[in-house]
C-alpha cells in the first residue's frame, strides 16, 4: 500500500483566511483525490487532482474556493480559500495506483474555522 | 436515489462475538468495486476490504469478510471475533464511473458506528 502523508494534521483558522493542505504519496500514483468530511457526516468528493492539468471538480465545489495543484505524480495541495465556520471539516486526500483495486487515504487534516 | 445505503446508524456487539454491518448499493454499471473502511475517533480512514463486481468469491482479509450478494445488490461486512479495538465508524463505499466525467471515484454510505462491549 502507498504511504500517504498530509500536512498539517490539524489547524484552527480565522474566518476569511486561507489554508493550504499538502498531500505526499511515497510512490507515483495515477489518481489523487480530495475529500471533505463535515462533522458527523460521511465523506464527499471535492475533486480529482490531475497531474499537469486542472483538477476535475464535483458538483457544488468550485476552483475559486478549493484551488488544487498537482505538480507531479506524488504530490498535491488543496487550498481552502476565504474560510467560514462552515468549512470546518476533516479534509482527506486519497490515491489510486493503476492496476490496483485498493484505494488508500491520508491521515486527514482536521480544520476548525472560528 | 442513494447510491450506497447503510441502514444501521449504530450497532453493539459483545467482545469475541461476530457482527454483520449492512450495505446495499445501486448502480447500472456492470463494472464496479465495493469497499469497506474503518474510521476510529482519530479520523483516519483505514482500508479494510475490497470486492470487485466480477469476483466469484467473497473477499476475506483476516477477521473481515465481505458477504457479496450481487442479485440483491448487497455487500455486508462481517467481523468475526470482535475486539475492543474494533469500536469505530465503518463506511461502505462503491467505485463506479461517474456519469458526467466518466472517471471512477468512491461514493460513501452514511456509516455505522460499531461499539464493542467487554
């Protein structure tokens, strides 16, 4: 299984600021995904991070609010912009390698917006 | 319509007993994958088991097995010999092609909170 790390593990931020979350995978992967888990809820896909091109966003998520970068096959960032208390969630990155069925998650970033 | 349905918000089981967590799914695509994840209070998502739609045998991983009934569109997780450390949220998920993008991504159920009692 790929080892996925995320930074920061948690943060407390002020309303109106932005936070960039980093996701590092220990080997090259085809696909990287970003998910959000609001308190007491299930996971919702934000976007698929594509290497060398723009991310593909799910309905209800826009690039201006959640810009994503993926400069290479092992690294991606998600920025939560102009934060409000409603953005308080766990943000998780996930990867999938070509030829493998399993899909793994990073440890998550627990974000609290005051 | 819900793609993944978990009808048990919470379950209790005695230590060393077996427990079944229910999951039903809805898809018209013949090629899909079914997953179970464990989420302890720390928040991490731990991959437990995978079942492909074309797999003839039920998947097993140690104490975890997946009871796959394709005609019923169910993919229940069976945990044998429950341990106190099994207390967590459990999520069922399905990977299928998205209608709009064609990309395969996971869709999650609402989860079941399992509590193992000594």
